[in-house]
C-alpha cells in the first residue's frame, strides 16, 4: 500500500517536462508569433476555442482540458502552441526545398489567413527564422535578407551552428533570423538552439513592456517630487491653522503615488523576471564571436539592459518617494499630535483651576450651610425650651440655645465630612472597576 498522494503530485512532477524542445533538422522555415492574452482582457476559453477550430478543420484530436502546450502536424506544416501566464505563442514550421531563396517561403503559407487574422490577443512578437545547412547559407543570402548595418551574429553551441539577425521589423511586420548549421549538429541540439533563440526574442519583447510604464512613472514622479519638497518646506514654518491643509495635500500626494505604484509594480516585476530569462537563454546558447559582428548577448547588453535599468530605477525611485512621503506624513502627524497634546494639557490645567475654584466655593457654601443649619437647629431648640418652661420645667431658654449651638454645629460639620468620605470612597471604587 502506498500513502495518500497530494492532489497535485503528478502535475508538479511532470512540470519539469513541460514545453520540451523538439528534434529538428534543416532546411526549415519557421514563423513564430506571441500574443498577449491576459486573463482580465482575453477569455482563456476563447483562446482554446480558436485553436480547436483550426484542429477541427483538419480533423485532428483536440488538446485535453488544462493542457498548456501542444505539438501537431497540420499537413505540410507543423504547429507548436504554448500557453503562458500572460501570453501565448504559435510556432509554425515547414521543410524547405534543397535550395531556398531567402524568406520567400513562409511557414504560414499553408495556414488559413482568416484564422491567423482572428488569433485572440494583441500581437507582440513576430519572427521568421530560416534553419539551413551551412553550405546552403551563402553570405549573399544573409546580405539580401538582413540589414547589414544592424547585423548581429555568433557561433552557437560550441560552434555547431551560426546565427544572424538584425533585430529589425521588415516589410511584412516580422523580424528575421537565419541559423546556419554544421553537419555535426544533432537534431536534439538544433531543437534546443532554435527554442532558445525563439525564447530570447519572445522574452525580450515581454521584458520591454515595462519600459512605457517606466517612462510614465518618471514623468509623474518628476511632478510629485517637487510637490513633496514644497510641502516639506511649508511644514517648517506652518502654524497649527495651516497644518490640516498640509496634511490633506500630503494625503492626496501619497494616494497618487501609491495608486501609480499599485498599477506598475507587477509590470516592473515581470520585466525583471523576463530579462533574467533572456540572460539565461543567451548563456545557454554558449555564444562565440563571429568576426566583425556583435553577439546577441552584446546586443542585449547594449540595447536591452539600459531599458531594464530604466525600469529598475523607476521602480526604486517610486519606492523611495513613497517612503519619503510616509516619513513626511509621520512627521506632520507627530507635530499635530504634539500640539493636540499641548492643547489638551492646557485644557486640563484650566479645568483643574476651575475645579479648585469650585472646591473653594463649595467649602464656603458648606460653611454657610453649617451656619444656616445651626441657626435653624438652635431656633428649634429655643422653641422647645420655651415650651418646656411654660409647662413648668425649670429651664432657661437662652441658656439652652447657647448650649445647643456648638453641639448642633459640630454634629452638622461631622455629618458633612462623613458624606465627603463616603462620596470619595465610592468614586475610588468606580475608578478601580474601570
């Protein structure tokens, strides 16, 4: 008996075999497309339905639900389809005659043009590639097919092949690349080399999607940074009446910067990841210099790397501005809180003074109360003494009143003091319970 499997065990195990390279041999013509298909803009089911429409028209089996790549012979042309996180690729290839003439024969010639025109998504990458034996790839073919002023090239895979490209879009809107192979290259090595070259072109364009966002961020930050400096300068001389306005402006600025950060952070992160993939694929090609030509790696270092540095710097600059706004906001809030605490302290001092005055008034009132109660009490004692005297009791009313005054005053005073103690004890118990 085996233990209970994780529901994703087989899927994760087979992930290392996803999108394997194919075994190829020249001469070949390839046409490679990459289209942006983010799930929030393009229905993934529409992508799959479009692919299935082509397969149904050729009476071919459909991909299983959840498949992310497919290789199928359409009859005279082979299709390799791959679904990635935010884009999909279509690579068409066909075998060429023994003596091809530059890029006159397209790998998509046998694919319905209406189907190509309706591919879901936004077309981003388009590349024609010729894979030819070295003896069928004269210099005249390369000079006629590519722009000599922008030509890049190198030996690949320890000299098993050569690659030439100008990284330009030609009249049909697609870039071009020529791969000349030596007789010693195996089909597996050629398949890996072609796949890596296609991935370099695809990931290069995907990485560059962050450049427009970097330019937008730079333009926005060029206005936001002086605004922050102006607000920080005003904080130094601001009084408490202008602080709420400054805090409002600072909050608005922080909201704008955070909104921009939220809308571009994912794009900058993706560009950095794609650029890393480009560098890895170039390293795997094991380039060696061709006389008089820059290598693909050198071209990327000179042209792509600065664009990626722009994206990196824009992301860092955005993060730094957000942190500066946060520090300035905390400084202003701290200043407001200190002033509020000072105002609260002044209010408490005023309340304490008022309370002392109230206590003094209350003491005076209590003194008058003792005198008043004593006066009325002594009056009652006088009336009682006079009544007793009329009844024949030998008593002097005036003497009785005189004796009763201190007794009544002391009793009233002690009663008020006891009432104070009871009230203070009850207040202390209430504070302790809170």
